[in-house]
């Protein structure tokens, strides 16, 4: 199908995603209590410009910043501001870069100082959910294996899975087909992940209810409806004839099997 990339196009995606991962590793060195999310945003902008690349989020549908910084009950699309990160916060940093016209997209949830055991367990489950979904992928598989794997892992622990925001195909566009949902859905059964297709998996897992609220003031910030904690991790994946290739691995971040506890 038209979403399947050839060898040269796959190389372009590898390069974009590899740069984006290096940006994550750069920000990692700055994440600590007392830094503001605006400072992280400025660092991301500088690093991206210094390498000759383009921040994908800045100006995307009017989004005002380079990265998304989603703290505690903020599920996604939190806008950087002058608020300092505080001991006990959890914050998701989501970043996307355009490199030679191709998009790389990923996110991680970070601990600020010492966080509660409740937060650690939620982040652990969310990280494992992403990896369970990745390991369920096989060439030409149904996209529904993703939601089935995440449900099987997160629901028995009493967490809920956000339905209102999803993963997505990615390439020369930020968001394209296929839609990737993180819960089991009959409609996903006939979506096939063929070799050459690129997409993100980015589960958002909540401590309480799955429902979301959009901040009417800024039009971006998405929070849990009950104000309870939420976490997220995201990778960009290329399906190959040999199975999934993770295009956004970091050098210094948590690797598969990592324990946050
Ligand atoms: N990076 C987000 C994703 O995973 C999208 C952010 S859109 C923005 O799809 F406009 F808020 F930046
Ligand atoms: Co994404
Ligand atoms: Co993202």
C-alpha cells in the first residue's frame, strides 16, 4: 500500500527519529527540580536549530511551543510555561522534529526528585504497556494486537486507558493513517501493519477514569476528568520483514525491561 516506505525512505525516517532521540537525551540532562518547562522548551529549540532541523510542533495547528510538557494530571499537549518542576512531580516530555522533510516523534515520562510509589507504579505500567505492544507486533499483523496487549497489561492493575487520543501513522506528515488506538477495538482488526509502514505507539494510562478534559482557555491542555495522575511513553516504529524496528531509541533513557520502582 501507499504507506509502505522503500529502502531510501526508511533511511530518511531512521535519520529523523535518531535526531529526535538525541534531543530527548539532551533534555534529559536538564530535567530536575527548579527548571521551568519554558527553559526546557528553549533548550529544545536551540538544540534543534543548532543541528539545522525544524521543530514539528511549533506552529502546528497553532501550537505555540516546541515541545509538550504534561505534568501530573495533564495527559498530553501541556504547554511549556514559567512554572518550575517540583519535587514529586511526574512530567511527560513529548517532542517531534522534522529532518529533511521527515518526522520523528517520541515521549517519556520523567520523575522530578522523589515521587510517590503510586506514581512510580503507574509509570512502570505505562512503560511496560508500550513495550508489550511493541513485542506483540509481527509483519503484517493487525493493529488490534496493540490495544489487546495494552489492555491485558494495564486493566488488571486497575488503571484505565485513554481513548480520546491515539497513536498515528507518521512519515512525511506528522499525523497520517493508520490510526493506532491503545485499547482493543473491532475496527482495528482489519488495519494491517505491513512492512515499510511507520507509526507511533503512545499509550496514555490513568490512575482513575479514562475520560479527558480539554482546557477551554488554551485549547490544548488535556487533563484527566477526575484530576488523578496519568503517564505516557511514545516511540516511532517501522514495521519490517523481520518485525518491528524501534526508530527512536535513546542512548541514556530507560531501556526495555527498565524498573522505575
Ligand atoms: N507529539 C504529539 C503526538 O505524539 C503531538 C503534539 S501536537 C502539538 O502526536 F501540536 F501539540 F504539538
Ligand atoms: Co505521536
Ligand atoms: Co509525540
